C-alpha cells in the first residue's frame, strides 16, 4: 500500500514538473518571437497619427515659417514605413535625388535644415493682399481683350512706344496701348505722353464687337507685330487672356448676340386723334429729355450716359421746325439693355415717363404688336430684363459698364 502511494506521488511530481517545463518553454518561445518582431518592426515612441488633436494642437500665427513647424514636429525622430511614398511638389523646392525608392529604409532621410529657405516664409501680406505685379490698366479687360505685357529692359519714352503702336492701328478691331510710368501709373500712349518714360508697355486687342469676332488673320497680325516690337525693344512678353483667343472670340460674339436686345414700346394716338408735336416736345423736355442731332429725344444719367430715347413712330427724325407744325401719330420709347447702367431701375423710370406722357396726350401705351401694354406684360419684360442683367454681370460685362460700351458700340 505504501509502495502504491509512493508511486502515485512520484507520478504526480513528474507530471507537475512536465507542466512547469511546458509553461516555461512557451514563455521563453513567446519572448523570443516578440524580440524578433520588434527588431523587424520598430515601434515609434510618439505616434503622431494616433495622438488626440486636443493634446497635439499646433498653433501657427501669420508670421510662422514652414521651417518652424518642421522643427516643432522633430521629423528626424519619425520613421516612415517603406510601403508609403510621399511626394511634395512646391514651387521653389530644389527637387534632388533623395526620393524614396521603396526598397531600403536606410535610403530615407529626414528633411534637412535647408527647409529654412526664406522664400517659404508665410508672411501676412502674402495672404491678405494680392500680388500687384503685372496689373493691367483698368480699361483693359481679361474677359474681352488679348493683351501683351512687355517688360522693358530700360525706360523708353512715349514717342518710341507710340511709333510701334501706330503700326497696329490698321487692324479691324480696337487696339489699346498703355505705358507704366516711373511712378507706377498706367498712361495711355498719346501725343501728350511722348516725353514721358515708361518701364512697361501693354498692347491690347479687343476680341469682338458688334461687327463680329476677331478674324484669324487679324489675330495673327497682332501677335506678329507684338513679337517684332518685343524683339526691337529687347523686351520680355507675357500674354494675358485666354489660351484659345480665336475660339473664345467666337463664343464671346455669340453671347453678345444673345444679350444685345432693345426694350421698346409705343405711345399711340387715342380717340382724340393725333397729338401736336409742340405738346409732345414740351412733355419730353419737362421730363428732362433733350433733342439731339440724330432726331431723337434722350434721357441721360448724371454722368451723361444714355438711359433711353424717344423716336418718331413714323421714322421721321424730330427737329425743332418740324415739331412746331406737325401732328404725331405716335412715338417709340427704346432702351438698349447692354448699354444701360442699372437697367432695371432705368426701365422702371422709362415706364413711368411713358405712362405719364400717354395720360397727358390722351394716348395709349402699346407693344410692338399694337396691343395695349398691360402691367402684367410690363412685369414679364422686367423679369426678362433682370435675367439678361444677371447673365452679363456673371460674364464680367455688367450692362452700361465701360467694357460693355466697347463691346456693343
């Protein structure tokens, strides 16, 4: 019996010993594999991607430079895995041969101290103010003109530049020539500026007008003349405008044809018959309108820009002598949308003037189809007019603006 107990105890001891050996062996194997894995995949001390934003917020004011942010993150201590390739394409960097090849971690180098290039400084004035280099004269419009900006190697007087400009005036589209004087003000190259010195010159070709888009021949002649001028002056040329001027000119002309509309309606004699020219003239002048040499009465804005006009419905131009002796069948109110500032307000003013005059002349306000012009029809015209005004403004050619006056003249 004692022998049996001794054998049992021995077996239990051997079993426990084997279990302990297995546990120790497994622990040793696991420790060995962890160390091997750590050698293959080093774990960074600070994982920038997993840190909470609240704890790692970097405050950069407007005077901070890029190199300050780079140093603050201590990129020398950050390891990148070889499956990831980063490309930084910033104008001003010198692209060297240190690109990642994805094969050997030892080829990856941390950014060098050369990041401290002053050109990379984020200065406040570069963010809040546009770069003022190469600004063109206000009359030149990038949406309508093709412009050559010439950087002159030394100041040239206006007489020299104007001679080159005169070689362009025989083109069939408007040409504009300006010089940037030594006080950084653009001056039109006229006879009055012949003795002034200029450091830059701008020659501009209008791409369309009411005669149609610029032709390929005119465009090529303009570009050739500019190239010859630049060669003669040893100047550098920067072309400003669309990259496809010929196609753009055709599209611009099509847009102009779409919005080049005239709003018109008529005052027609009523039951009392024709109204006298004398009475009509008195009412027109009382409403601030003036008779011009072309035989129409014009309403003008404060800056003398045409708002609308009144012409004879029978196509016989008005004159003072004729108005003293004639009885009129009717008159026509006209407003050219593209040429009129604040065209919606001007249309309202024209309607009020017409209604007032029609009432005084015992006449009727009618449309082009000889039908009475109701308030509903007037509102429909007003909405169509607003749509055209928005289209032109979005295009960069607001009705009545200087560029609109050029395009629709």
